[in-house]
C-alpha cells in the first residue's frame, strides 16, 4: 500500500534532516534511520531525533514539521506538553544502549535537562530544543514557542545553503531547457501533421495529427529522457568516486544530464564551456569529490550525447508513426506500437483516447 502524501512528505523530511545534520558533523543518536537507540516511525509519538556534534559539544533535540503551506510552527507537543515524558523515555533508551561516543556527556546533559523540568534546575547551555522544516514549508516558530526556548533550525542557512542553491539552480535550468525543447518537438511534429493534412480530407484525422499526436508524443519523449538521465546519473555516481550525501549528487547529475540532452536535441547550445560550468556546479554539491570538474564534464558530455542519440532516434520513430497513421488512417496494433515504435502502455492509452477518427 502506498504511503499517504502527508506521511510521505514527513518521511522524506525526517530522513533528510538526518542527512543534513550528518553532513554538518553531527552524530545522530536517535532518528528515522535508527542511531544509537533505534528508529523513530513517521507517525509514532515522541521526538523525531537527537543529534550531537562531538567537536562543538552541541546537543540538539529536534522535531521536523513538513507543512504543505508556508508558515510558522505554532505547536510542537513533543517539545512542550510531552517534553518531560519524552526526555525520560530518551534517557532510558540511551542508558540501555551498550556504548556510543560521548555517551557519558550526552546522558549528563539530558539528566540536567530532566532536573530542570522537574525541580526547576538550570537548563544545560549545550542542549537545544529545535524545530526543523525540511521537506515542507515551515519558515519559523511563533513567539510563544520562542519564549519557551524552542528555536527554528533552518538547515538551509548553515553550510549547506550553497549546495542547495546550486542544486535548485540546476533543476530550474533543466526544467526550462526541457520545456523549450518539448515545445520545439511539438512544433516539428505539428509541422509534419500540417504537411500531411493537406492531402487528408478527414478533419478528425487532421486535428489528431496537428494537435493531439504532437502533444502526446512530446510528453512521452520528456518522460523517456527523465528515465534515461535518472538511470545514467545513478550509474555515474560510483564511476566518479563521489560519496553519496543524501540525494544531492544524484539529483545534481540528473539535472546536468537533462540540460545536456535537451540542449543537444534542440540546438540551444552545448558548448564545452557550458559543460564545464555545469560540472563545476555539481562539484559544489558535495564535499570529497573524487575527480576534477573537467573529468566530470567529460563523463557527463559522453553520457548525455548517448542519451541524446537515444531520444533523437525515438523522435524519428514517432515521426515515422505519424506518417503511417496519416497514410493508413488508423492506428497500428498494440504489439507494433510497443515493439517497433517503442511506446509504453500509458502513451498507447493516451493516443487511443485521442484518436477519434471514423
């Protein structure tokens, strides 16, 4: 059974928080993937995670809020109403763990926090209560929560912000180039339909070739491109010797490949300088890159050209299919659409639904 969207957003957020904090040097003592004391379920009560930085001594108990809409977090019962209970449970779980780095210090600070809640003792300076908004649209916490000592931990403002900006810029560029490329392909196929339509008397067939078919086939090419680039990006990561940090490397490479493929397909421009620039962006995504931007550029150029050839061949097949439909006035069999023209089930269904020629 598929995970509900609201849970999927929260699950992604909790998983990503752990990755982000890990990249910043924190050890995850408790979180969605386990840690010292076991994992926290997406809908389970209690805090989402505990992270400790061995160099700075910063101990953070956090709860992630993945809002659908932008806004401040006004309620976080895990860190307010249920904090004492959650803290007691956390201390018990960590106490029962055989051993983990800095165990004595972490437990000392947690017990001091426990004493602060029950007896009014001083809250340990190195222990923070925080809300994160990864995977959603939380922008801060309300004044009431701030007065309770709860911070909003905006992970984008920390050392990862340049990485996130680079990845987001790549994604925007890839989307833009891909959209322009799809529009050009639609126009090419529509021009084909226009030329053949002059020899066709059936108005329904004319409309199909001019409007419906180009739109459906263009969507298929975009989907095919995304699948190919995702597969190639995944295979490219270990070749380059990069250490995976969350999804950054994979997403960055995928978007670079999409840029290259669609620039090449639409003659928008795929100069060596463009490849080197995009590869430099990819280098900003993670630390410990194994290989220079130049070698990355070479790998990406080679792979993107191969994908571009595959997509171009698919486009030629679809143009051939359009001409066959114009000539015969009917659709080929499902078997031929799949085996010869390379259409998937979803595209065949869409074409059949749009084909209203009698």
